[in-house]
C-alpha cells in the first residue's frame, strides 16, 4: 500500500460549507492488489471500479493466480477458505489484496462462505454461489470493508453478515452511515496503518 495524502476542504454536513466553518480533512488514497482465478477474471473490472467508488481504493490488476490445491478438502468436496487466505497472504508482495476464486469455499462449522477476510490484510471471495456480477461486487465490497477494519454490522448495510444467499441478496451494496463514519475516523487518524 502506498498511500498519498491529499488535502481537501470538507465539512461535517455532507460536504457543504456553512458560514465560515471549514474543516480540513486528510484523504488517504489506498491501493489493493486484485488477483483472480479463471472464473473470477470476468468480474475483475466491475470489482475494481466499485472498490474505487465505494472506498476510494485503487485496485491493481495482479493477474491470474491458480487455485491452491492444498486447500482442497476431499470429504467436503470444497476448498478451505482459511487455507486459501493463508496462501494468498504468503504470495502477496504488497500490504493488501483480494483474490476472486471460482470454487466453492467453506470455513469450519459452516456449510459454505461467500468470502473470508483477514482484517487489514487480505480477503478471498468465491464466485461459485454468486450468480450475477452485482452479487460478486457486493460480497467483495463486504470483504474489502473487513480489510479496512469494519466489523459486521446490524444495520441495513453491506457489512451485514449473510447467513444465506437470500440474506446477501437483500442487503445493500454500500456501507451504512455508521460504517462510513467508522471509516472516516480510521482514515483521518494520524499515523493509522490500514
């Protein structure tokens, strides 16, 4: 991650300057590496655009990365998301990354997961159960929120936990105001590493 600081004029009430009260806000431009398997490649451009629009992340296309066969669980006939995430972290050459993968993934004690993130570092998103580009983008935005430090949220929010496809379908594809405020505080705290 190579953040560059840009200073802009903003204020607390949605960007309108009221009277003479002006607040200086430091905006950090962050980069995130984007890897994908063959099936994930068709979603990379849409994901990159939305990471930029939603979080101001510049997604760098790092190309195809083959699925790690060491994550295969024969009994479950799925790939272990924790093992894939660990593999991604070991292969990374930057601070943050997302990997879009084709196969079905799981975590222990859960039938399947759409994705898995390691706070402030990386995430794996499976396109296997996500049947539209919009759903892939939504779940990638969710995992990117975790990379940025957001926990699960109880509001009508992209950060709401999805226990099923229907849950994922019903939640919005953007963070709620409470999560946006959390991100704003994280971004402007001096010396904060994300």
